[in-house]
C-alpha cells in the first residue's frame, strides 16, 4: 500500500477529476475570500444518443464546488439552484458563471425558455456556494448560451456569451431570432461572440449585446472556414498585465484558443492555442490566478470512457511566456 504524504497527495489532483460522485462540466472558477469556488454544469447520465443540437446535455440543476486551495479536497455544497425554481426556464441548464458585486453573488446561467430558445438568467445569493434565487424572467435581450461574467477594474460587469449549433448563435446574426439562420459561407467572416454591459443592479443589460471582433495577425476578421481559430462557444475573459484575454472553444476542431485586446469589448487579435483537444467532443474552461500562479479549469470525458455527456472537471497549471503569450497545454502529457 502506498501512503501519500500531504504534498504528493495534493500534486496528484492535477489533471484528475475533482469529483466523481456526480458528473460535472463547463467549470467557471473564481476566488472568493481566499478560497476557490467552481461553478460547473451538472451532467445527467442517460442512454440517449448525441446530436448536433446538444439534446444529450439534459442538466436540471447546479452544484457549487470548492477547494480551500489548489490541490485541496474538492467539496460539493449540494444543489444551489434547480430548474423547477426558475420560473421562465423550460429545459437544459447549461454552462453557468458567477460574479460578486456589492455584497451579493450572482449566478448567470443559460436555459431554454418555454418556447425552446436559449436565454440567459440571473439568480442571486448571499453565499458564494448558494443557494441562489432566480429572477422571475430571463434577461431582456439575451439569447444563446455560455455566459461568462467579467468584472473590470472599474467595477463594470460584462457578460460574454454565445455558442453555435445547439447554442443557436447562428440564428441571431441579425440580432433577432431567425429559425432558418445558418453559419456563414466559408469565405465570409465567422459568427462572433457577444458582449453586454450589465446594469449596476445586475438585473439586465445596460447596453449591448454587441459583437466581439476576433481578427487575425493582418487585422482581418477570422473566416467561418477557419475552424482551428474561429469562435464556436465557451468564452472566458481574464486580464493579465493590463491586457484583456478572450479565450474560447473552437468547437468542431476542439481547441481552447485565445485572442488579446486593449479593451473589454475588443477588437481582439488571435494569439494561439491554450489547450489541445481533450477526450470528448466539448471543451470548456476558465482561468484564475491563485497564490501567484495561474490555473486552467476544464473538463473531459476520460473518467466515463469518452461518453460526451458524462464529463468531469479538472484543473492544470497554465504558464505565460515573457511576451504574454500562453504556453499550449497537452492535456494527457505530464504537466510541468
Ligand atoms: O454543457 C453544455 C454545453 O457543452 C456548453 O454550453 C458548451 O460550452 C459545451 O461545453
């Protein structure tokens, strides 16, 4: 029998499932009061088939996970919000995020409304681990999925969102829902993620949503055919040395990539890959600084043997180069 000492045991959690008693995905990590809070989706196991509409992702509630520090045991705080307590929601509680503002914790989350269209909602709580109380209606003017909340140094909160296919973003290219909306042709600019400024009381959008431009090294918008670099879903925003880093999933090519800019609303210039594909179709992440180091939280389907809707949340350290670029992570190679 191998008895792990404290340090070895802590190190062994890197790139391992943080919990296995439930399936978790889409981890949005934050540091509140010196502790790591993770807001994941809660995957429900079933035997149904996968499709391009994402019908296999049948999530009904949210659990909040915490770690006292990197490598510490991960604690599940139980159900923080259930879909039955969200008056406007019909189905599928997908990837959430959270933000702390003026003494309250706000869970920002997508769900299909009663008509089957994805919308974004807000739920409020006094404790970062929940429970959260949902507002009676979704955010007016919201659509699609994968909200990521970012508070800038001036206290303004921006929500980045949008996802293609099941997430319906290609159906909102004109700003209103078009059931026939398709992805642009190969030589046309790709569909862009959206960004909205939240009102001070966090009840709705103060301005936006606007498209967030992602350009190549020549200043041209990335094309729809550029599937290794164009936006698909799962945005995250963080700031490093004064620059804004927009990272996201390329979906069909399964990379986590990033682009940098000078302002929270862009434009952004594509910079490179953060992570090579994981086991499973989806890839979704968040980035935090903790104890002077940077970490990527992500999910994969290794634990379930590759079943796309049985995902588990993991983390690994993320390294910057001197010029601010991010070193690409190979998820199944030994970490540095
Ligand atoms: O969890 C459901 C969907 O899968 C998310 O919204 C996407 O980002 C992908 O991870």
